[in-house]
């Protein structure tokens, strides 16, 4: 964590140096705009340009720690504002304003020149998030039932966890002291006592002075047992026989707490240094940030990037942020995407105009990194959750039929523009009707959830998985050929066949068949579904439990 914070601080210091280095040219722009206004006092365009430069200075200077400069720029901006709605600035007032502005920026230039003792190179903007292979999460499984331990361990390992079995309760504290697990899954009762599992967890917390996320399991589903687990700060409670899919989902939720979930944030601001400053802060918090300085490109960038929140400035050269917000809201595809203004505009009426234009919030520069991260992540998470209700399948949490088709069209469009590969796989559970007939629909649902969970676990974050309908699933593999997609999917197929499904006291395994096609077959989305589906049926006709290339 320290290394990460140091890295962020280095980036921010570099951007501060860039800002300081560019200040003289920013001062020149302000003086040039002032001279243009003095030569034509009734020219509204010249007045608007000067106002925009002062507004940008008021926001960016405070952001980079030049508080006095930012405040003085805001004073000049507020003096100039009434002239924006009048016919022409009064001659005497304009002359006094010009003298004060020139004197201030001339003296400030001299003071800042002494600070600029070294040059700073501007860091490159890289909005791509590189994927990292994280080590497997370590799970301690504490239970005396050796047979059940082995079965649960096998299942959890198929889902990508590292599992250590601890059959004796007395060995848990020693194991924790040697290596701290990410999660403990522990039986509630042992020969030492009916609530010995709870007592041991409390003892470890006191001895180690740390709290390890804990899930309790028990044969009992009584209120009293569950309450004991709650009072021991348990993060989950499951009754035996265990629903391993539900257990893995709970473990995932526990491990993801406090993590920012890669929200896609689009920052639109003509002040590139300031936008890079805030972009660095948001990236450090785990967000995927795209920077855009040209507002005219916003719709095409939104099509490619699919932002979950837009961060706009109020004043920009081509159009205002309010106008841009109206423009975005005209497109039905983006009526629900959160729009937040980040600006030094302190005029409440201007802020209300932004809200009326469809903005969800207005944050005034300078803003603390903590507040910015919290505010944006909250709104992006709400947007993601609402979209999930519309686009996600209720049982598996994957994209639903409509959403996965939309995703394929979007991904194919992007692949075509970039000249990239793209593959589509269709998979179908084998003999699924027999599973429902023999074990019931509840067990069938569990099988569907197991496959969905495994696909999310084993595929890349960039791969897109959807439930196409019934027991059929679709997977989009961006930047991937059909041959590679088939190899990856074959590994998932083998792992899925090894998972033991449960229904009451019965165990069984399930397989699936699949077909894969890529853009070599067709560049039409509907046709690509048909080609991959046809290849999947070849797998069915060839004996099932296999993947066929189109």
C-alpha cells in the first residue's frame, strides 16, 4: 500500500511541476485575451475567452496547491461576469480591471519564476488498464468431517481458490500465526463444545489483534446458532450440506469489500493538466479513466468506452458543459448515465443550470481526493446496479438475452474500427432436461449458477458472458481468434465436468457442448450467433461434451 501511495504522489508531483512549467504561457493567454477585449470592448467573443481563461485558472490553481492564485483568479472572474450579460463593459471599470489584472499577473510571474528551479516532463496518458494476475485467495477450511472436507476442497479449488484443510480445531491458531488466510470457513460445533468454533474465532481475534473474515457452517439452522455466529462477527452462515456455489459467491463478496470496482469514468475538460491530475487520483483508486479534451468527440468516445459516469467542466472552448450535457441527454442511450460537473464555478444559479441540464451533481474545485473518489464511486455503483436490474439475468447474474446481443453488436463495431479479432462462443448444458426431471428445478438452477460462476472465474475480465436462454450461454472474446477461444473454453469445459453437483444425498456431474466462431465467418452480429450456434449443435451430434470450431 505504501509503494502504491508513493507512486501516486510521484505522479501528482510531476503533474504539479508540469502545471508550474505551463503557468507563464497561461498568463500570456490571459493577457492576450485582455488585450483583445481592450481593442474591442463590445466583442462578446473576446469577453467570453477571457472569462474562460480566468475560470480555468481559478479551478486548476487551487487543485495544484496555488491557493492564493486560484482565489485571485476567481475574484477577477467574478468582476468580469456581469459584463457577460451587459452590452459593453463601462470604460472606467474596464480600465481599472485591466490595470489590476496586469499588475497581479506580472508580479505573480516574477514570484513563480523563482519556484521553477527544475523542469518536469509531462507523463504520458495511458487510459488502458492492464490486467493483473492476482494470486489465489487462501481459504482455511476447519471441519472434522474428513470426507466432506475433501469434497468441499475439491469444489473450491475448481473455482480457483487455494484451500488448506484443518481437521483439528486446536491447530487453527497455529496456522493463522504462520500464514493469515483471506477467509476462514469453520464448523460451529466440535467435540470441545457445541459452540467451540465460535469461541476459537473470538480467541484468535483477541490474540492476533486482527479480524479475519469468517463463515460458519453447521447442521443446525436454529435462530440461536445463527445469532451466535452474528455475535462472533461472522460474515456468513451456511447449513449442511453446503451449497458450494452460494459459498463461493459469499467469499467473492467478502473479498471485494472496500475495493473500487473499475468504474469507467470519462473526464471531459479542455484543461489537460488538471484532468490528468484528477485522472491519476481516480486511476489510483482502481477506476478506468478516459480523458477527452475535445467535446465534439464525446458521442463517439462514449460508444467505444461505454462510461459509467461523465465528469465535465462547465466552461470549454467549443461548447459549454451545460450544452454538452443537453446534447448527451438527447441520445436515449445515455439518458441514465450519471453526469457530474467538476468546476470552479461558485455561482449557485450556474450550478442549478447544470443540474437542470441533466447533471446529477456539482463538485466545486478544488476538491479533496477522498471526497471525489467517494462521490463518483457511489454514483457509478448506483448506475451499475440499476443497469444490472435491466441487463442481468436474475438467476445467474450474467447478461440477459437482449443485453448480450447488444454487447456483441457494440464489440463487433469496435473490433471493425480497430481491425481487431473477436470470437463468439455458444455453449449448452448437456442433458439438462434430465437434470430437471430427475433432481428438480432447484437443482437445475444450482447447476446453471455453478456454470455461470465458473465462467466468471476462469475467463478474463474483458470477456463478456451472457445467459442466452434456458441452459444456453454466449461468450464474447474480444481481441481473440476462434482457435484461442476454443482452447480457453475447452479448459473451462474440463473443469466444469469435474465439479460434483449435489441434490439431497445424490452426487452427479454435468457437461456442456460448445461452438466457436469469429469474424472470419461473418461480420454480421445475428449471423455470428447463428454460425456459433450451428457449430455448437455439431458438438451435440458428435457425442456432446466437446467444443467445435465453425
